[in-house]
């Protein structure tokens, strides 16, 4: 067993429970394990979701059937639904971070849902959204990969969901010939997770930096805004 962020095997194990919604949605067991990495502080759940379980969780994500099932287990989820479709304040910080490096960029937003929170979209010469978790293209544009090359590939609030963030980053960063931008929730080190929901990995700043460097990207800048880690890297 190795850390999904930095690949260290210096891990501390604890028992956690999967959220009831995930148990029903993904047809998985309630019991799971949590591993905290001593080298980078990242915490991750195990077993990781399989490809078929990921499909069960995310097909029709935040659609009518998904919301109905989740509300059954989590009544307070209804209070959060509207916030998913509102612009995030952290996007402004991402704009300031990336704008000095790019002018009229071609942008591919991986996992960007409807594209409303893609940084630099207002000055983009092309803005394509690819959402593999939904198994469909967004924004009505068929993205041809890997040509033409993109100046910026965005992965915002994605890596914490996927089962293999290292391979996911390799697969999608290759479509940029300039910059890659990722952001993830900042792990709360004072309160380790007691249960596992959609997020399979809880990143620290060190963990995210080490993951990005493992895929041979050069980290340019790192910021924390609204409990989000924002990282820009160069190919």
C-alpha cells in the first residue's frame, strides 16, 4: 500500500465507514479503511472505487434521480443544491494566478460540469469542457483530443473524487503544451475523516505538490483560498 499522492509507504491505518448514500448508490460495503501518509499528510480511503462503482456514482450526477436518492439519506443536501450552480469565489483567485502566463488561451476544462467556473474563460480563444465523470461532453462542443493542443488544462475539484489521481493527472495533463491548473479541497488536519463519501482523497498542500511533481510538471505557484488549494504548473 502506497500513498496516492506522494507514493510513500509510511502510512497509518484506521477504520472508517462509507456514507449510506454511497453504499446504496455504488453497491459497496459500509466498512472501509483510511490511510494517512506520514510523508505528505494526505489521507485517502481504501478500497478505492472500481470503474463500475464510479459509473454508478456519477452517471446522472446531480440529476433528478441522483438528488432524490441522496436526499433520502441526507435531508440537508437540499440546502446545498443551489450553491453547486453558482460561481465560486476561488475562480477569481485562479484568474489572477494564471493570467500573467497566458493570453487568449485555448482551454480544456476536465470535469468542469457546465463550464461556469472555468478560470480565464472570459479571455479564452477556445473553451471546451470535458466531463468524464458524467460520461458526456458539456457545452455542446465535441472535443478532439489531443489535437489541437491546449494552452491550459483545468482540473478543478476533480482529483479528490477519482480513484487514481496520479494516472488521471498524467492522462489529462498531456493535452496541454503550456500550463496545467488543479484545485482541491484543503484537508482539515485537525479532524480526520470518520466516513467516506464521494471524496476518496483528502489532500494537503505538500501532497498535491508532490503528486504534481511526480508527473513531471513544474510547480509555478500555490495558493490557498476558501479552504481550496490552487496550484498552477508548467509542462
